[in-house]
């Protein structure tokens, strides 16, 4: 193919990216429209008849079943896989803690039909959580008198909600301090005969699917300040282990122990985090970790437990004091043989997340409203300042800190604003990457185009193929060429890796992937297409996904990539994606999970 046709092919791929960028309304609209128009005109040109492109369609006929080859990962000690941990939630199938109350939902304010002002059927949620009288750890200190406002007279929370059969049935022990009455519902029933004050025994049937409902119907009845608090819910068979001081579920530890890097972005609830001051952080005694994130002490304990290097994400509004004190805890408590990765927030260029808009506001306040790219310059500046803070805190041990600066993978060139941060340099500072930054981070996702609205009819037509559409889907994932405006095949990814590897080498930085893996999920309305959702889930479970993942990682390594953080460890599949390498903590393995484990075995 001559240079002209190469240009045409690239422009066809760029067109879709340009449209996406312009739609964000964060770059100059007129130059953007001009570029789109140019790309549409040029990409509409046809190739010469003697330069027919060889597509994936021609390489493998649609009737040919997809065969999993025996390809193995290429040994190389510089590339290895870490794991991002899925967020803490009452509906999570990760189940990382022995005390499952740490997964509980925010308190729900409720009233019963006999309460004055309550509906005749009672009210599941009176929407008065803002009126709760909570202590510093989130425990309810008092309940209103039924004859006085507000309306609620009890509070409830949920554990293990709507994950039918994905957590163990059997006997659970509920430990608590204080006086009052706790009631149970949905999948749980109290064994009154076996229960004593401060220790309830409940029998749980996970096949019910409703989860465990815990209701505090009275607390501190003597008005002495001895309210119900410090509720812990532990499987009876794990109680001895928990009593000895163990924090983590052995089944969870068994699934993640082969990954020696753990990214805590979702455990810290980084996206849209409201944490700013160190005094507002979650602590080990916080009632639930599902509300404001997991405390640093617990994350460090997990890293030490499996001898893994932690990757922390500093909240975008965090003060320098917050960062310094966080770093001090890590320095003191993390195994001194382990390094700590640290990143400022997450995807500060992603307009779906509040931190992007916050960064733009802060950047424009500092450098001018006319600076449309101020958010990336501000992100670069705060990353540099964060790195300075962490390394100064670690002092003589600063080599234990790996500072990470990321970029939007698809927008090649955007990284320069953060790395070089010319607006900040103009104030007399060095380029941002020169402030101790060690690693340059991108994402390594593939398959997004399968869930795009413009490709729905094409992908649905694949389902009528003799093999149910798997051959076509895996052709697209590997080589592309079957869907409109797609540039997210493994082949496309490899070219992207090459580009970013050059960026990293130019500045003497490590190339790492902060997230990566399959991105096969419906979006922009397609998430509601049940037929495609089911197909995407089956694709993720297909044995051929082992080879796809192995090729992704081999390509990453071949391009010069180092640490690759898979997104994520464990999560139930559904309309919002099949992100988990495993679907639930009790699952033995899967093609994706096994590919990740095997790659590490061959690259240690």
C-alpha cells in the first residue's frame, strides 16, 4: 500500500476519535470541525483497484470455527501483570473482608405503618439520611421519638444484596457493642435461642438473593450514651480466625496472591472523591468502607499480607497535608522491601468524572479562562507536587516511591500538556515530569466498538452465524476491520503501545498500564440491549479469551511495556460490563484469569 492509502486508512480511524473529542466541547471547535471535514472527505476516497486491502473477513471465512491456539506468553522479566481491585459495595462478589459489615450500604431511614405520619404500608426509605445523628465512625447514636419529627423511627442497611448464590449460606455471628434491638430480614433469620446480648446468631440462605437486612429498631434505651455500635458480621466458621486479628477473607487472598501489584483506585473511591482534609479520611474503625473508601491501614495490611506493591490514588481535592500524612502511614507500615506506586486521582481527562471538571476550573482560575487545556497542565502540576511531597516524606527511602503520571491513550499528543506543563514552567518551575516522576501510564483496553450504537445491527447479525457470532467477534477483537469507526483491536492497541513507548523513552520514564483488558460492553443506550449484553458476557467467558489476553500482554511486552494493571479482579457480569477476571470469589478460574496468572508465571 502506498503512502496515500496509508493516510486514508489512518484518517478513517481518526475520524471517529475527532468526533468524540469535539463532542466533549473541551477543544477549539472550529479547528476541530475543519479536521473532521478533512478526514471525512479524504477517508471517503477509494483505494486503487490494484491495492485491495486484506481484511479479517477474508483471512477467516465466517463459517470457520474459532480455534484456540497453543500460543504461550513470551518470557521477559520486565513485563508483568498487577491487578486493580473492584470497589467495595454491598452487592460486590469480591467479598474481601471477614467482617462483611464493612461492605454495608448507607443507613436507610424508615418508619412503620403504626408510626404517626407514616404511610399505611410503612415506608422503606423516608429519605431523611441527612438528619441522622451519627458518631464520627458512622454509627447511629439515637433514633427519633415516634411522636416527634423527623418521620423515621428506625434505620436499616443491606449486605450481600442481589448476589444470589455468590456468597456462602450458613450460620453467621453478629457481634455488637451497646444496648438496643437489632432485627434481621431477607436472607437472614435470627436464632433467638442461640443469641445473647452483644452476640446474635443468624441463619442465612444465599439462594434467596435479597441479601442480609439489618435493622436497628431501638438504640440506647436508657439514654446513657450506650448506643448500638461496632457491628461486625462474620461467618461462624471464620470467627476464630477473625478473633485472632485476621482482616481478609482467605478465599479472596487465594485469588489475588499471585499478583504482586495491587491498584486501589476503586477501593479508595477515587472518582469523584470528596476527601480533602486528612481528618475526614476513612479509618479502620469506620462503620462501612463502602461509603468513603477503604482506610490506608487496611490497604497496606493487604499489600503486606500477599507481599504486593500497592498503587494508591490521591484524591483530586486532597491537601498537601493529606498527601504527606498518607505517605507517612505508608512509609511506617508498608513492608520496607516493597515499593509504593502513587498517582494523582484517576483519568483527570475523562469528563464523565468530576475530577476532570474540577481540574479545568482550577487550571483556568490559575492560567486564564482561554486555556482550554488548562486541566491537563493543572493535573501535571498537582502530580509533580504530589510526587515531591511523597518523596520528601520518604526522605532517604524515596526510591521506594514510584510516582505515576498518566494520559488519555487515544488522544496522542495530549500527554505533552501534563508532562511538560508549559504554563507552570512559565512561572519558573521545571517540567512536571522532571519532579521525580518515574512512570508514564496509559490504558490497554480493547473491544469498545462492539458495544457502540452504530455497530449494533452488525453485531446482532453475527448472532445468526452457525457459531453464534463468536468467530466474527474474535476476528474483530484481534484484527479489526469488521465494524465502523473501530480502532480498538489488538492490532490497533499494539500501534498505540509503540507510540506511547516512544514518549516514555524520550523522557526516560517507565511505560506502565494503569488499567487494561477487555472493554466489551454496551454504551450510549446499547447497555439496555439484553441480547447483546448476554452475547458480551458469553464472549468474556469463551475459551478463546485466553489467547486474546495472552496476545494483548505479549504485544504490550513487545512494545516495551512494563507493569500492566488489569481492570479488575472480581466482579459479577451484567449490562454495565464484565470487568472481573473472575465473576465471584468462589469461582475456580476463567480464561481471562488463567491467562493473567500464566503470563506472570512466565514473566517472573
